[in-house]
C-alpha cells in the first residue's frame, strides 16, 4: 500500500485515538480503496510543487475501518454541514445508492475542483419518516418525546435522511454539499452549518475544543477504542448507531452579562481550564457529593454536569460530537450531535432531567431536533438491509 512516510509521521491531530487511514487519492470516481494507488501519483506532484506546507489533515482520506460509518469515531474536523432530505419512496433505493457512491468519491478528494480530501466524511442517518414511507416498522429508538421548554421549528428538524458532512476545509464541504443535493428524487428539507476551532488557530490543538459560551466542551466523552465507547455508541447489527441532533440557540448576551463565578456554577466546571469545581485539572473526576463549609454542594444541585452525569442517569452515556453555529445576530449556539446505542436509555432520560432543572436552561433555547438510525457502512447502498431495499 502506498503510504507516504512523511504523511505517516505527521503529528496526530486533535484528540483521541481513531480508526483512520492516511492516503492521497486523485480522481473523483475512485472508490476509497481503489484510489490509494492513484494517490501516489498525486503525492509525487505535490512533493515537487513549490506550494507552502499544508497541515497534514488537509491531505487525509478518512475511512472507518470497523463496521460503522466514518464521521463518528474520528476526531471531528473543523467544518460541518448537515443536510436533511425528504425522498420520493420510489426513488429511495437509487438515492441511497447514489449517496453511498458519492460519499466514497468525495472522501477521496475532489481533484476535478483542485481539492484535497480534507478529512471529509459523509455519514448517513435514516429518520422515522423514511421507515413509515417505505412501509417498514419504525424502530422504537427513533421516537423522540417533546421536552419541557422546547421551541422547535418544524423546518429545522426531522427528514427522511440526514447527511452529516464534515471536513477540514469549508470549500470542500460546500462543493460536497452541492453534489449531494443534486441526487434525483430527493428534496432538501433543511440544512445547518457548523464549525469548530481549527488546529491551525488553536494554541494547543490537542486541547478539548471550546463552544461559543467559552466552555471546554467534550471533556467527559467516552474515548474511542475503549469498551465504554463501544457499549455507549454501537448497537446491533454491528456498526449501527443512533444520532440525536438538537439545534440549541445560546442566549449569549445574557450569558456574558452573568458574572464568571455564576457561569462556572451553572456548568460545575471552571471556564479557564475546564476543571470540575471540586478538582484541579480538567481530567479530575467531579466529586458530586462534596459540600462546602456551609453545607452546600460545591457542584450545585442544578449544575449541568451533575444532572448529565451517568451516575444519576442509570449509566446513560453518549458520544457528543457537536459543532458551534453562527447564523447571525441573536442566533448562534450549539449544533448538538450525539451518537449512542439507544436514545431511549441515553439522550431521552438525560434531556428529560436537563429540561426539568438544568441551570443552563436560562441561557439556551432548543430550536431544532432529529433522531436518525445510522446504519453500518455499506458497499453499495447504505441502509438497504434495515430498510429491506
Ligand atoms: C447549549 C447547550 C449545552 C452546552 C453549552 C453544554 C455544555 C457542556 C459542558 C461545558 C460540559 C462539561 C464538559 C464536558 O464534559 O464536555 C457538558 C457536559 C455534558 N453534557 Fe452538555 N451542554 C449542552 C447541552 C447538552 C445536552 C442537550 C445534553 C444531552 C441531553 C448534554 C449532555 C452532556 C453530558 C452527558 C455531559 C457529560 C457529563 C459528565 O459525565 O460529566 N449537554 N456539557
């Protein structure tokens, strides 16, 4: 296999251990596997070119090596586009096949447009409306109750199919979205962009990324490759998982007008370094039972990390892989994305508890929602097995 030693020695980008493959691929029509040979040719050209050095991830082709789709266990790249579609039932199989092929082509790089792979992943999820439309039993995991305080907007949620497009380069995401949108028999229902800090702009690219409230967000996630991750994320058949999407507006004016000590109380962690209020370092486990001299909980009774903690939610765990969004004045916040084995025992009970009493609720409004079955990676037509296509 032609893997360039220089690329292989690139420092590991942000975060946790991932299953990924490095390689350069030329030619949009190549499948990811077949394209690695062609990549060697592209690499020679680039080695000879006087172009300035690019960060390693711009060159990566990402492929999941396990049964799950890419775009779940890998460290999230800097840019996100969610595309939700409604399908004509008769076109469902052709559309899912087209998206499967496009996902492999796009991951190989859009050489026709002069674009490197940029760590692009396309991850497809199936909504309950698609099962209903095709006369298939709707999996129980796809039923989402409404929660106290929800202010959901119809045009910002649901959809037969959700495509999660992630890449290090916004041009790569935009061109990919354009191609994915042109599949016949499909109608774009809504889309949402998001972003995270880039490695290039981070003082410490290995650090947990901050959200638009300035908090370190993602600290207590299960680590990919661990048993905890596997049991939290993967369902049967092997490689299946469920994605919960929430578009959460942050009331940033109110947040920034609130004194820092109160903001820290709301979450239960320090703003500067993400350490729990009972600890010294970000990685210290929160001590939920510790009380101060006055007998009050150090991590408040309504602090976000207390109410979301697996210990008070029957062990509920999920992989949060969210992005920030900024859609203009008074509309910025969190594109909450969480992968889990079963939302009925993870997102739903946690969100019920948060909706009832989270101190963070004063500063947030949930405006969009969706839950999708993310089928295993497929050679030819993603979701064909579970949809009986
Ligand atoms: C704008 C809304 C939200 C913000 C700003 C936010 C922010 C945070 C922050 C700063 C942490 C602590 C650091 C970390 O472990 O990542 C955290 C933890 C967590 N959040 Fe959120 N969160 C939001 C919404 C949600 C929602 C909707 C859920 C799920 C229903 C959720 C579930 C969790 C979980 C499970 C943890 C880890 C708790 C632990 O084990 O300590 N969060 N969140």
